[in-house]
C-alpha cells in the first residue's frame, strides 16, 4: 500500500473545500466543526440561523460513471417528499443560493442538510429502541411503495451485482479489486455467500412484495431517539433494494448481544404493526450479505484512510469469526 496522507492533512484539505462550498448557501456567519472522515467527510455548521450538516462527498461514491450531483439530488428528492408526505423525522435538504440541491467545490460534490437532534442508543440498545426502529422502517417502505420521484431516480441498486459484482468503488478501489484485498479465509466465506445469494435473490425477484426504495444503512448510529420520536439520518446509501436487507442492517451489528432474540423480535413486531412483514425465510442470509458489503467497503477504504488501515487486520478477523458462526 502506498504511503497515506495523514488523517489530519486529509481533513484540513477537505475543510478548505467545505468553506468554499458554504459560500453557495444562505447561511450567515457559519462556523464549522469537524465530525467524521469516512465514506464522506462531514462538518457541523453553526450559525445564528440554526445548525446544519455539511457533507463533502467522496468521488464515485455512487459507482463509477454515476453523476454524484444527480445521485445526491435523488436522495434529497426523497427526503423532501418524506417531510411533505409523512410525519417521519428526517433531515431537511437545503438548497443553494441558486436553488440546487448540491454545489461543487474543488471538483467535489457538497451538500447541506438541516441538523437532527437526539440520542444514539447504539451502545446499550433495548427492545423498545428496536420496536420503534421497526415501525420507522415500515413507514419508510410504505412511503416508497407509492411515491413517484419528480425526476429520474439516480441511486444505487442493491442487487446481486452491487453486493457481489464490480458495480461499486470503495475508497477509489473497484469492488473487484477489493475482493482481491481480502484474506483468503474471508474471501472463501464471501464466495460462499455470493453463491447462496445468487439463488436467493433470483427467487425473491424484484417485485414490490420484496423490493423497493430502502434506506440501506439504518443501524443504531443512524437513528437518534428523542422522547417517543426516532430521527432518521444518513440516507447516503439509500437505493433500490430488498426490504429484508433494510431489516438485516440493524440486526447485523447487534446479533452477538445477549438480548439479541428480544431485539430481533421487537424490530419485527414494530414493523409488523405498521406494514405486513416480508417473507423472513432469508433474513439471516441478508445479515451475512451485510458482512460482505461491510468487508469490501472497509478493505477499499483502508487503501486511502489511515484510520481504516490501522484496523484492517482486526476487522477482517472479526468478520471471519462472525461468518464462521453464521454460516
């Protein structure tokens, strides 16, 4: 691996990009606070007008050859519709001075959202959190089942090719090359899941009882709890995919907790109270698919992000041990 620019240097460089981007928004006296440097680089923006989230998007985030401005625009179209059509608490997309959903600075696409308050419950989740999350997922699915986007929807399609083929780029590395970065035991496990899921996804098909527009990343770090409400954030992965995958995501990183059976039951109960559950036969297969998606993403990001590189071996060993049990 080539020597990586330090995280500090990367963030400082992207911060300058963020400052340039903010000039395109009607936000008075903005003050930036760094939040995270991962898939995108994010900053909190404080102003007398309010608080916002600014994202500087990684190039080719939505796949090689995909116009990131159009892709983020489709994400914002959905967020705007959710705010108009539902009572769900989601970030408000903010337009630029010229009325666009995004701007470009230093050849990077940037976007701004209204801030969402609430508490994360990722460290100590209880069944009540999963029950509320299940209800939110059902409401999202109900909305997308009837929503007609105002323009062509440009989003990832979370099908077999995207999970297991060469559709995506992770950290500037093609998905195919990310497979070659995997340790041999993990690669063998991923190959087995790919074979299994080719049949599973073909059998499920892409009709509305199994497939539609999903959040695709609604784990407990993307849900903020405030009294009885759940504020849903980070729609950056949203796209067309399987309802089961949306249910698998919050279960995936909690499946080794002692109270996992209760969390799983609560998630499904909350969903089922709002919307008919999809066939759950292959729910565990989609949990395994999440391991593949996470592992490929992490391997690619480790090639450009020093924090990911430092944790690469430990993460791959965790995935291997996890799949030993799941498979």
